[in-house]
């Protein structure tokens, strides 16, 4: 396998880096780095609008939708550079990675015309209504229900740990319309619809990141249904496959590891214990990077991605965890406010094993679907 980037890929990475150098403010590292914070959500709309104007927001999308038909590697290079910079796209990375492509695949023409152009212009924020108090990452256990009524559906239920809900314009919502996996459907629900209540959950991971969302007798028209009734499992699996490998957290983790090591060297505290632990953390970052590259290469060649995406996701979780443990043990002063960027990364690393499906769920998928092991008796 050739591990070298070609000239066009290197040029694109340099273009992204130049854009970041020009458009990130001098105090970027001091800003609130919670992706759903008021500060970053406001900034992301300006930033993503400028990205769109420069042709750098959705280059991998079809030209019809504002892209330039670039391949999967272009998308991943963009994501790596954004995450190494602290992800200035905020919650809009989700739009680019999987919401837009999912709408292109499963949406009606009317849904595509309504929702895709604002994403391509960097003007809108979405939230993902998956997890529930009694379901968590186990989507098959969800209880939020959408009942057929004249002209559409009435939705009742609750979602929890919903990122960006406080600023989102639209929710990508999973609700039960029947029994079992075939009884789940996806709805595109404007967040200003009557009956929706959003409550922020206080958290150590940064400002405004997670919320509870309540749906009390919420009416949505029939054309809010994405795909067919009962198709949610297929749609969600497709979306989560894009999501799990579309977030190169290992890129930011590796950068923060280098930052922490540099600080220890400067202070004369990079001893044997730190050397060994940092080596393990760096190896984990490299393993996650190469595993993710394998999935990107599959996409590049049109190979369907299966449970390998869960394995790549878990490798990234472990990389984040090892870097976080290194910083806690060797750079506690940074977490006490000495380095706002290391602190911001540590806060994000805390949820690495929860976002996009809990790490335990990923291990279950790896065991049953990749390794073909029997399910644990329940």
C-alpha cells in the first residue's frame, strides 16, 4: 500500500491550512470550545459560510449540491485539518459528514431542495434525535412514538444527550411507528415546531453541548418522513457508518499529545514514565488513523462499509482515552487552566466513548458482526 499523499492531495491540505490561518481569530484557543456553545455556534455559521464561498465546505459532494465531485480522501483530509484546529465548523461537521449525504440517498426531491442547499451554504445546524433515557445507544429499544393521524404524525417521547439541540434548526429524529427494528422511522423535524421543549444538561465537556429534548403531541406532516415508514434501521446504519469514521478525533488527539510532550520537555519533566506512556498513546493514534484510512479507501473504491467502521471508531476511542490519561497524569496543571486548548481537548475526549454510539455498543457490533461471535444470552 502506498502511504504517501499525491501532489493534488498535498495541495488541498495546504489550501485548507492556509484558509484556517487566515480565518481563525488570534484568540481562537481562548474561545469556548464546546461545539454547541453560544460562542462557537455563532462563529461556525460565519466560518462555514466562508468555507462554502471558498469551495471548502462540501468539496466531496456532487456538483448539483454545491460540491465538486471530489473523492472520499478529500473529505477526510478536510476533516483531519478541521479537527486538528479544534473543529471550527462546530456542529456543522455533522451536516457535511452524514446528514447531507443521507438526504441525497434517501430524501425526496422536495426534501433535498428544502434542506440540502442551506447545509451547502453553511447556514444551518442540525441535531440528531437518537438516544433516549431507556435506550441510550441501543436504537432498537427506543420508545419515542410517531402515531399516524390525518395528514401526518403525532410524536410523543423524549431524547437525551442530544448535541447542538439548543441551536439546531432541524432534528434528524428516530421514532417508533411499529414493532421491532422494522417498526422505526426517520422524521425531519423543524425545532421550532409546537410541542418541542429543549433543556440543556449541565456538563463538564463544555458549554451548551448536550440537551434533553421533549416531544409533547408534536404534529409533523406526512412529508416529514424520510424514506419509507419502517426504514429507519437501514437509514441509521448508513448514517452512523459515515459518522463513525467521519470524525478523525485521533488527529486532534495526536496534536494535543505532541503539545503536552513539548510542554514537559520545556519544563524538563519528560522522564522515562512519560516517554513510555506517550509512545503507547502515539501508537494508538497511528493505529486509529490507519484503520480509518482503510475505511476511507473502501469508500473511495465503492466498497460497502460494514462493521469495520465500528472497529475504526473503537480504535479512535482508545486513542483519545490514552492521550487523555497521559495529560491527566503528567500535565495536571494544564487541566487546571494552564492550557485552554489541552483542557478543551480533555473535555471532548471524555465523551469520545459515548458520541456516535457508546464504545460498548461498538464492541458488541465488532463481536457479533465482524468476529461472528454468538450473542450473549439475555
